[in-house]
C-alpha cells in the first residue's frame, strides 16, 4: 500500500495510510504494529490509537521522525509529503520502502514538458500535414 509522510505541525511525525488501507491491511484487534524501516536493524513498534480507526489514520512514532531526518526528508514541500510503500509482512508487521528520493521528485517537477521530450533525442518530423 502507498503511504505518505505526515507531520502535525507541532513535532509529531508519522505515516498516513490513505483510502481503504486501514480497513484492508490493519485488524481492529491489533493494539500495536511493527514497521521495519530501511537501514535499521530493529523494527519500530507503533501503537494504533483509537483515532487511527476513526479519523486520523496515521502511524505515529518518534522513530519515524528520526528516519525522515536521516533520509533528509524534513522539511518537505508544503502539501507534498514523501511517499512510501508499506508492505504487509504478516502478524501486524510491515516493511517500509522508499518510492524515490525527495530530491528526485523536486528535480523532475522543475523540468517543463518540452524539455523532457527534448531529452529523448527524438528527431523532428518535417512535412507533416
């Protein structure tokens, strides 16, 4: 499932589970889940709060803030949080994988469409009617 980085504006960080992800991949009897973060040996244990099920589907943990900082993702552009794949691995465990670096996303957004096509080195066609 695709998740995005989340920040409440007051120091808490986490991962926001979008759409039907909560109902599809999380069980109501779970009080905690574990998330295996890239580059870390021990998984992060994250409590599922009542608000996770109701209105705020975020996995919140100080370990996620440390991970985001280590990866150079904080701060991210307004309304454009980094996205990740959160892979279920069974028993309330998940593995987090990057979908690409924030710097790559920013660089690709700065290229106008005509420059992107120019990079393909496609010859211009003359005489098209």
